């Protein structure tokens, strides 16, 4: 039984594609609104979770928000 899956995310700002490996059970919990992303996917980095939520890559996030 597969416990992880692949999510492809394209940045809405630069169109760069990113691949994120997620635990399927946690991803289903978050995507269905049953859990907060940080609780459902604690093993992902902050950047990975942000990309899943907003479709903005870390580089563009820094440019957009002047970090």
C-alpha cells in the first residue's frame, strides 16, 4: 500500500513547477478541510506547505512580499 503521493505545483507568478511528496492520509485530511495544513502535514517544510496553499514558490514569495 502506498503511503505517499506526489503533488505537482506550478507557481502562479513564475510558472516554475515543483514536486512535493506528501503523505496521502494527511493530504486528504487537509484538502478536505478536516485539519489545518500544519497539523495534517507536519513533515513538510514551511515553504512546501505555503506552496500547496497559495501556489507561490519561495523565490516569488520573497519578491512579492519584499523579504
